[in-house]
């Protein structure tokens, strides 16, 4: 909710789930504080993107495997055409060894993927330090341009606390290299269980790298600044503090050993991420681009894009 609410005022093409903090009763029994949100479905896509015919919408999730095709449009001869088309797209990238440096290969993929929106989505997942990147949903509509676009949702494992006793490569906090973690050839998320074929393929073309860096800089300077994150944490926490301390934590303490101290500690982990992530983020950004793509990201360009070069000790 924190991550998504910071997008509300941002000029980005990522549909944002509306939410409200609320108190829930079930059959008159107090059930605590909940965050009520829009449900992601073809109705959600139609509303946010102005699609008149919902039957033209495909939505996939996960890795695009058969069991993870959650919505398929009805206008195709095959109910799985959207799924199969995406699988063919990944197979095309694999047939090029995830190398789209040839412009015609890149252009072909861009004919099926909104490249700018995908670059934005990748940059977004990385800057928030999301450790649960396997929660993926993406969609297309033949009523529009039939290009795949990604949906942002479920960030309860973003901006995690950092354990200084852990090595940086094992951390779930601000010291982790989320660029490498997101584009790791072995896969990303838990057990490296989710494909990085499309992301790595796109990052092999400098045109896409420039789009990616544009969004990395935008999120860094305009959306997820320490000041904005801290202010939003304070607002959201204070908005429910009285209810949490008086009723919610008391209601669930017998089942989950909850406490006001523990709740405050979780909120402080986000604050700690906000205060410390930026230099690590910039360092890993430049390091990844220069080591794992065909693009050279100089110190001068870093300063032009981000205002500084990241240095870590």
C-alpha cells in the first residue's frame, strides 16, 4: 500500500490499485484493520485503460505457464492464444540467446511488448527492493495495440529491513543488489523460480537500456525519495495508530504474539530503507549496466541522470 500510494501523483502508465484503510467486522465480530483495495481483473484493466470490450483482454500471471493463465479473451479461435503467443515470444528471445542487439530482433519484440512500460516496470521493481518479484501479472488487449503491459501489485515484501550481520548478497534490505537479483540468468524471486529471459533480452539492446535508465532516474528523483517515503510512512501509520494500539493488536495478540513495539519496528524498517538505500542503488545501477549490458554508463551520465555517483563502503 505504501509503495502503490506513492505512485498516485506520479505520471506513469502503471495502473494503481485504489485503496482505503478500514475497520472490518464479520457478523458483528471485530476483525481488525484492513487495507481494502481494487481487485485486479479484466474489469480493472478495462476501467483504468479505457478498454470498452472486456472480451479483448488477456491477463497472464507468474511465468505464463498454462496453470497460471488467469484470464483469456473470448474473441480468439483458441482460448489460449494469448498464452501461446507469449510463450512464442519467450521462445523467440531464447532462440536469439537473449541477445536483441540486432535492431530488427529488438523491433520484433517491441511489436508485441510496450517497451517503455516494461522498462518502467523493471525499474519500479528494483528501486523498491522487492524480494517477492514472482508476483507478476501482465495484460494486452486487441482493442488497443495488442502489446503486453505489466501490472504493479502486491509489495508486502518490498523495502525490507536490513540485517547488518548478513552479507550484502544475502540481505533482504537496502544493501542487496536488486539489479542483479532481478536480471539473474538463473531466475529471480524465491528459489530463482521465475524467468528473466524477456528482461535480459531487452537489456541487451541499448535503446531499451536508455528507457530503463530514464525510469530508474525518475523513480529515484521524483517518486521514491527518502523524504516522500518517510512522510508517507508517518501518515499511514498515524492514520491507524489509535485503532491498532487500542483494538487490532489486542484482538490478534493471542494468535500471533503481536505488540505495539513489533508493529513500530516493522514500520521503522521501511524508514531505515528510505534513509539508506540511495547510494547502494546508484552503485549497483552503474555496476550492473557496465558489467552486464552493452551500454557504458559513465560517471558524467550518472550525474546527469541521478545527480550523483553512488559510493558504498
